[in-house]
C-alpha cells in the first residue's frame, strides 16, 4: 500500500510539473511568417505546424511545415522535424523563444524561420 501511495504521488507530481512547464509559453495557435505573406498554425495536439494561409501560394494551405513537435529541454524550447529541400529529407530543428510572441526555428545553429504573433 505504501508503494502505491508513493508511486501515485510521483506520477501526480510528474504530470503537474510537465503541465506547468509546457504552459509557461503556450505556442499553439496562428503565427505570422516573418518573411512571407503567410500564417502558420501550431497544433500541439497533432505535434505539427502547418500553413494556415498564404497570399502568394494559396495551394500551400494545409501543408505540414514542421512535424514531431515536442517540448525540448528548457521551458522555452521545442524540438521538431522540418523538411529541407537541400537535404531532401526532414531534418532536426530546434524552436526557441525569448518571449511568447516570437519563435525562432534553427537548423545547425542558424535561423531558418521566424514566427511572430
């Protein structure tokens, strides 16, 4: 019985800690692309970022830009996979934010995409 109480306490603490950590900066929702007339939608439930609207290329609406989105090692970092035409494959990227209103997507330490609320 004692083991069950201890394990239950640990589980509840872990769940609560993860929720607090991820709610520090809720990135879900619609973001503006900083360099294009486009808006991207971050769906944390699906773990992906897709094109919500695009003034120049409307056929890209719905296209998944980043996938496997998950919380990173710090409260303002997320890991994901982004398609790279140069690599012809999905590559690992890191998404970081100094505030909850601007996200930077980096590949090998170089910013490849910036999103703004």
